[in-house]
């Protein structure tokens, strides 16, 4: 057992031994504060490891051929313990389409990862460790029904639970920092953090290659900070720092960094925050709980048919071909019926089987170019989603709205894993209070029509209850990304990496993807991430050497990961 984290505490009680990683470990295990929990029952030779939703730190595990178990928050430490790091070729098509691999699968062959909000149980059987169970938490619809029908009531309860979660951070109040993008989620979070703990500052970051007239990130953040009276720092690295940061952040995360914003956060954590601001709060997860724009679009199309769709009996009847054909003919006479077709039609992407790659869910969260991925890796679309389907099929009987939220919650966990590692390199911890257990349970109790009545309905109502200015509440949602037109072209910000990427994929393939088309541009971003990741993490090349090899001065550089769980 090796641990060197300020978040860790070990507890021993007879034959039971426990390790917790918490934002306030001196308090022991407290729901909403504990990020990772490991329990060993020596008498029964059983091990239980839990990872929370609100903390991003990943937990990897590996069983070798002798039945020995290796577990760590760092794959580097696994390699130091004798685990051979090899790329998981089966997961590469999934990565290139979605930019991450859905846990428990990983990009490392033979190495699994505990999903966010899950517990694994491992038993010693015939002197060999075996995985005996994997359970997901806070994804239950138990108790849902007609009890929470008022959106203002849901917003009030959510606001109170979020305030309580923030109040629990009192032991770390002097270490708190908040990211304020100026969107609704971060605005609600900063307002509560300021009211409960008096935190005066906020932070945001922007791309150095963004055009001033399209820099929505800067505009939103500064206008929100001005409205709140926050002492705000908008951090914008130089182009040279950003390019170096791509390599350094992948080395710190030990996986491809998924979002272009991840590099900004790495540099912000390193250079923008003071050394004492060690606990960084983020609004990640609010959209997954209370309704993404894509779910809002689906609900808008079938709002009048929602109750019929959610009724198993009515849905089965209306989905039969004779009934659907008769209704289609009838409604066609009066110029209506398209919503019925998309909601109940057997050929609609909304209704095909979940294992079918044409299902609406798989297309909704896709980034990479599917045609290129299937051709390059010699796979079919069903192969790309196979591992994801294996994870989600346990929820296949749930409403598509539930399933969508569960799926995106897994994506949020993957994002938080990266953010956590990037923060950790600078001695920071990332914490997402929207994902505390009590708030997640409330979100499941609230019916989807209440959550999707209007865009970001619950969070907007929370903002109004907090007195956030209407100009911030009602302004359009922004993804805070940057258009591929700003970076996906030759002689752009990533030009120095092109020869490296070409050695892996060939000049023609790279040239075809390095264009400002969304799917192709993000395929290039994945190519770039993969080439760096394979060199630094799989092959063991140092970050400094790779930077030198591609002609980029190493700058500050980074060290190997500190010891962790």
C-alpha cells in the first residue's frame, strides 16, 4: 500500500481495514465528501472499492495470470509494480469515434477502470483474486412518480441540497476555488460558494488562437464576474504554452485528453491558481442530471405523446405495424403525424434496438468520422459500439431519457477523470458538487417533463431563486468550445505535431482529416492525442524528449506522477 495524498486516511478496526480519499479525510467517511473508498475484510478475504461521482480521480485495476491483484490511481504505478502497459486495440475504434473509452474498459490491455459512482467487489477464491460484482449507484429511478410535479419546488430542493454540499466543505474553506465560465451551472455554483464561504475569486480560461470577436468564453465569464462582483482572473496562455501543454497534459492524464479545453485547464491549474487554492469546484454533471439540449430536442418533438411513450402498454400497442399504419394514414389526411412516426415508428433511430449502431443514442454523442474509423481499423459500426453496449445493456429496459442521462453521466465521469489528473499535477483536487448522492437522487425523482419543460429548466429556476441577473439567466447556452476553423488546418496551432502524427497514420490520412469539418477535425484531434499518448505512456518516452523531437522547447516540463492510491 502506497499513498502520499493530502486527501488520504487509513482506518483499521480489527480484521477490517479501510482507506478513504476525501476532500476532508479528517472527518472520516462522509457521503458527499468521500471520493474513493477501499475496504478490506481480512477474515472473509474480500475487497470492496468504491468511486464516487463527484470526484474524478480514476481507479485502475489488473489481475495477472497468477491471480494477483494490482490497483492504482496511476497506470505509471501499475507499470512500476510489473504490469506491462499495452494499448487495447479493441478499444481504439471506440476512442476515435467518441474521444474516450467508457469505463470499465480502458485503452490499456488487461487494465480496467472503476466507473464513476460504482463499487467493485473482489474475492480471494482458491488463492486467486476474482472480480465478483460491479454495482452502479445513484442511477436508480426508485420512488419516481407524481410526487415532484412542480419545477420551482424541484429547483428549490436542488438549490438547498447544493448549498448543503458546499457547506460540508467548511474544513477546506480556505482552499476553495471556483471555475466561472459564465454559464448557468457555474454561475449558480459560484453564487452559492460565495454566499456560504465568502469565496471572492473566480477563474476561467480561453484559447490563444480564438478570434476576439468570437471569444464567447471570455465574454460570458467577464460579464458574469462583473455582475456578481467577483475578483475574476481570465487566463489565456500563449500559443507556445498551449502547444507544450498538449503534450504535458496527456503525460499528466496518462490518457488522451478528450477536449481541447482540457489543455487550458491544465495550464490554468498550473499557472493561474494560487498554491493555497487546492480544492477546485466545477459545475460538471448538471446537464447530465437535469437535461441536455439533445434530450430537450427529443422531448420537444414528442411532448404531446410523452405519457403514451412512457406507458409500456400504450407504447407496445402504438408500436405495432397495423395500429401505426392506420394512425399514420389518418393523421396524414390532416397534415400531422410526424411526431407519432418518430416516436413509435420501428425504423426511427429512437426505436431501433440498443445494440443497433443506428440507435439515436450512439449518433448523439459522436465526434469522430465513422467512415474513416471503420475503414482504418477494419471494423463495422456495430464493432465500434460493442463495448459501450455491453455496459449499457443492463439499463436497456429504461426510458430513453433515463438511458441517455446514464450514458452522459458516464461521459462526465471520464471527463472528470482527466480534469482530476491535470489538477493533481499541480497539487489540486477537482470536485463536482452537482454530483453528490442526494442531488443525484433528487434528479431521478423529478419527472422528465418537469426537467425538460424548457431548456435548462431546473438550473434556470435555481438561478432566478438565487437572484442571478436575468441577462445571464436567459442568454443562449454556449458549449465554450472553439470552432475547428480556428485550429484544424495546415500551418495552424498544431503544425509542429503533423510530422509525428503522419508517422503513425500517413500523410494522406492526416491531410484528409486536418480540415475544418467537425467530424474530420476531431478525428485529427484524436490522431494527435493518440500519437502523443502512445509515445509518452505506452512507449515510455519522456515529455521533454518528445517536445524536443517535434521541435518545441520543453518550457517548464513535468515530473513523473507522485505516489497515489
